[in-house]
C-alpha cells in the first residue's frame, strides 16, 4: 500500500535481493503487506462491526494488503487519544508481534493525534479507512481529471497530519545573505507547498467543471435524456453498462474497479429512442467527505441526470445497508429528489432464502424495482421499459404546423420526440406528437393560438 509519508519505513522488511541492484539483476515482487484490522461497535451504527470489517478486508485486498488478524471493541464513544481503549491497544500490539504484521488498519477515520499516539504505542504504520480508500483511488484513477481529484483529496487529508513525516521538526531552511535567522521550519515549508498545490489543483478542477458544464449543455441542446447509474461499489454498474451498450468498460470483482465516469448511448425503445447512460464511481459506507467534495465535478453528472438507476447487488448479505449508504450519499449530493429506478442485480444468483433480503429492500423502494442479471443479460428489456416510462413523463403532447422554412424544427421533432401523425398543408408541416418539455417551448409558437392542442387535426 503506497503512502508517501512513510518512505523511510517502506523497506524495513525487505529481504536481500528483493530490489534491483542488491545482489541480483532480476527484481522480485516485494512481499504483500500484512495488516491487523481494528473496528469499533458504536451506538447507532447501521452495520455490524464484523460486517464492516469484512468490507475493510476487501478494501485491504484491493490495496494488496493481507489481513492477518482482527480486534473489535464496543465503545460508547471513541477514546480521544487512541480511539480504542488502552487494553485493546496492547492486544493489537501483541497480535502484530505474533503475526509479523507491519500495518494496522482502523475501520474509522482517526484524528491526527490519535494516529500519532497509536503509531508510538504500536511501533507500526497506522492507516485509517479514509487513507486506505484514498490509496485505492490513487491506484485506480486513470484520467488526468481523476488523478487531480484524488490528489486534492489526499492533500487535504494529509495536511493536518504532516507532523507525522518529520522526527526533526526544528530543521531550518538554509539561509544566505539577508536570509539568516530563524527561517522556516521544514514543516512550515511543507505545509505552505501543500496549500499552494491544493489551490492550484482546485483551479484546475474548476476548469474541468466548466468544461463538463459546457458538455452537459451541449447534450441538452441535442435533446438526449441522461440516465446515471449509481450504486454501491462492485454492485455491477459497469457490467450493466456494457450489457446495455455493447461497450467494454473495465469490470473486475474488486471494490472501486472504475473511478472515471463513462458515458455511452443506449437505445431505450424498439422504435429507436436513445438516452445517454453514465456509469459513475461506486459509493461505500463511511465514504470520506473530502473525497465526495474532490469528486464534485464528476458527481455533478448525477445531479444533471433525468433518471437515476440504482443498481443493488441483491445477493450481498448487507444489500439493504448498502442501499441505505447510497441514498445517504445521494442526499449529501442534493440528488435525493431524483426519479429512481431500482435494479436488483445478480437476481439469477439469489439464494432460496433471499426473500428476507428482498423484503427488507422493498421497504426502501416505494416505487417498485426491476430484477435483472447484468452478466446474463436478462431483465434488461424490463429495465429499459421502466426507464423509458419515466422519461416519457417529461414529454409534452403537441399539434404544431411548422413553416417549411423551419425544416430543422421538423427534423428535431423526429429525432427527439415521438411523431404520432404528420401531414402537409399550405402553411407548413403539421405534426401531432410528443416531445421533451425543454423543446416544447421552441415549437409552441407554431401551435394553434400559441398553445399545445393535441385535438387539433386529429
């Protein structure tokens, strides 16, 4: 697991010959890091501590870290100094010694002080859930935008923790003529450089936001409705997009297999109706707020969508908790009022006793759901039909007579609307049909008396 704050510790367990140039000309893969997982059961948590640690173990594996032990504790409130109690800290230390663990992973975010105190007590690198997720995102980001967003989140997370880098905080910058004196400590230099970099990245991301805004406005002008795929990480969103569009978005049985949004055209009706479907980054419980803020430019795709398709892995033992975590994140993004279609994925693998999980989820899905299998390709026509039903609710029914000089508007009606009847008169082309409301205003001047009137000419 990469962590730039600990370069001086990275090779403590390195064996001779493991690095190129040390007794061998062939570099070998360093041994996978070994970690002890630590979780706390606190009042009001929707997840059982063991279930949450299971997910933490999956995150660790994604970061190429092997979990070799677990420690849990019931807490009414975290210990302000070490998160868990003194006795548990000693228990973790003993397990680290017995298992030769080099890392301790905490399932919650630690304060800078807690992290320092725990590292002093354990003699091991201590990484909290937030840092682990950021590490995974840094590995997975492929586009320049994605890398910028991850770097911003990392810098904002690390800035208050910079003291962990230095054992010689009083080190002074070397001064010349006119610069002699106390000068800046290395810590101050690092903080200043980090803040400058944060400012620069935010400016670049704002530029990305403006570009995305232009792209969205262009899509709007072209009239394509937008459908955003949302869901818990590894629920099958990318597999679904591939199945619907025939594309090849990366899919892996790992958490956060894809980070960068992907948009594809999908035919939603047999008559040729088309929508743009966007695969967004997967959510997870305890998703770092800084990460949500950093990915704002990307997640705005969700706010711009006409319909959300919430993909749920119905086979997961925590399917209802995962669905609740997604809804909480959508609420944080201000997208909780959007029209949602629930797609229960992997329904072909639902165990006979899966009725309980479905019953729990049904309480969260007042408008119903569609059972699908993205990998097997069944239930997809039902999903498309349900999405199209919602999109159709945004259609205005009109009868217009468009002058022959405005043939582009007739083409627009054919491309973006549903033509029910067409005729030709001396005044122009008569069309009775349905078209998205955002285009109805462009055509309304050509309806009788400036009003929509589906009965005219019928």
